[in-house]
C-alpha cells in the first residue's frame, strides 16, 4: 500500500472573501460574549467581540487615512500586547498586507528583512528594534487612538489574492517572506476537528506571546472564527504560573510549545477541572513529556506537524488520538503523501519526505521575490515540507527528522548559515559551524563550533556579539572551540559528524 492519504477536497473558500471579516463574523452574532482575556495573576483585561470588532475596523479606517492603499505592505514591530492582533486584522480588513515579525529581532536583522519587501509603513512600539530605512513609522500610541474611529468597510475580493507575509528562515541562511492568500485562514477550519476538538463554548489558553504566529493562528484567529474565547497570558507570566491561570480562568484547551510543558512540569501542577486537553506544535513533543503531563493533569496532549508555508496538516486529535510515538494523521480534507527521490509515494513503513498537495487551500502562494526558491519546494503537484517521516499501515505519520540542516530553537526554525554569517564578522574566528545539539532527553540547543584565528574569544565576547546581531532564539547556547571543522571530499561542511562527535563525547542524549 502506498503512503498516500486523500480524504477528498475540502469545502471551497467563499468568494468574495476577506480574512479579517471571516475571523470576526461569528463574533458579530454574539457581540457581548468575551472574545479575549489577557490574564495576569491579579485579574484580566477583557475584550468582548463587539469591542474587538469595533477596534479592528477603527484601525482599518486609521490606516487608510494615512494614504495607504490595498496591496501595500505594512511591517509590524510590536510588543506582546493586544495592539498586535488589532494591527494585523485591521490591515487585512482594508486590503493591506501586514507583515508580523518577532520583537526579538535586532536592528540589522529587521533592516535586511524589511529591505526585501519594501514596506509602505511600519507600525512600531517603543523598545522594539526598527528598520534603518526611510519608511513612515506609525507609533503604537497612534494605533491605539484609532480604535474608536468609524468602522472601515471590508475589502473583499478573490480568496487567492495576497493577504499577509510571514518570515521564515531559509536554507540559504537568509530569511524568506512567505506569501499567504486570504484563503489560508479558511483552510485552518480543517484543524477544528482534525487537531483542536474546538467548539464555540471553548476557552482556549495559548501560552505564547501575541506576536508569535503560532499564537496568532491557534490562540486567537481560530477560536474567534468559531466564536470561542481566547485567553492569553500577560507579558511576564512565567510557565510555572500557567496552571494557576488555567484553573482560575476556566480554560478548557491549552496550547503551547513542548518546552513550555517541560517547564510547567518542574513544579506540582494544581488541579484544572475544566481542562479537557492540551495542544503542542513547533517541535517534536517528547513522549516522556506527554506521559508526564497526563500523569500530572489527567489530560492528553495532541500534537501537530506544520510549518510557515502551510500551517499544520498532520495532527492527533480527540476524535483520533495518535499511536504512541506518532505525531498524528492527515487532517480531514488534506491530501498528503510520503515521497521518495522520484517524487512518487513510497510504500507504507518506508521513510521519505512528507508532502502536501499544492492545491491545498492552506499552501502558500510562494516566497516573495524568489520564484526559483518557490519552484524548488514543489514537484509533481506536491509541496515538499522537508520533514522526513514514515506512514504506518493505518495512516499514522511518524516524524523522523529534517532532510536538511535546519535547526529548531523553541519552535522557531533557524538556518545554521544565518548564525554562522553573524559570527563570520567577529575578529578572532577563522570559521564556524552552527549545529542543533541534544543536551538532555527531548531538549536541544544551538551550538557553535568555532575555529579561532588566534586566541579563542571568551564566552562574554561571543555572547555580546550574538546579542548585538541575532534575535535571542537564534543565539547559540554553547560555544565549542575545535582545531578544525570536518569537511567532505567536496570541501562541504559535515554537520552530521559534528553532531555525532558531540553525542560521543556527552553520551547519546538525543
């Protein structure tokens, strides 16, 4: 039997369509219902659906008053506040193309990224690095003043038109802007039953910051689209404080990256009587973490595989839990396969590259300004995810790793070339290699192997340079001096040998 699953096409996206109007449509029927609570240890900031819709449409009006026109890119440089989803949805409401970015990015990083997309404006908060480019800046205080403006009209049109951009690390070491259509949010409906088990009565608490795309989709837009309530911890809430918030605010579903689950389990967990289950994505969930969470809370965790170009497509769910060691099944409405080198489905049980049909409504439009990179990710009607997997006889997908050298840092995919390029400019380093290294069961960090051209730079120097040039999640946590870097016959860096050598010196910790 071939490793291919086709459950039939998903319902077509309505047309004309506007992503923001769709996300908020369910809330228009229940304007007094709580759409969002921003949780602290002493209380919560509450937003009803009515207030949320008014603020989004007011922001849309304010953006148009700045002379911006449909299709213009708007770079978001915002902190972990409600301003982020208001700006994102307000821009989409009027046909602008928002570009959310991590607040951790340094000025050199965001300048290079902004130069790729030529934004018409930047919406920026104090303390968040801004691009060093001659682009009009809209301060967050101005954004907040627009919430009470008269409501904008929804800019409706072809569901296939560009809706937003998100940056992802490229294998070339330079971030790429992923183009998503308005229809991408419609495709997320496949996750409601295929992963979340989501209903309008749910209260979903996402542990991430507002300005993370995992939070934006799973934590905000998906609950709102079905009419459920979204709960987001305020800035400064520690993972070990989350069980108290889950209990106090009657959360029914919890979503986080695997690292958050691990940190929460370091302390006794309070009973959470309303919680039905947890959701995990961003990196592989260790089986030990899943089992420890169930033992501590009595609830399961359902995992999903996904990426910036498609969001999630394979997952476990309340209706169809995954077998032990598997990530899950293709979500109903998806067409997925495990492909061999010939781009044909392999037999079930054989390893290959996980692929999603390029007709899937959630598949990206392409990489901004990089048609060759886009074409390289598609073959024979498939989008190639780059994940090496195998498919069980019953269709369950087991994740085996990446087919490239991309690293995973707390749910963010990071190119080793980007890290190495940052350190190539530091005096005293002849060459270096960034590698994801296991430090204990289920936990990996970015390590930098370096060959010095003289005295080895001290850790303080290395860390200071990393802080000045790289977002925190890209910064190495280990610096390992070596006499030379292993190379292949064609002089290509051999990262596999570095990883294996690390395991040999430190025990098989993977």
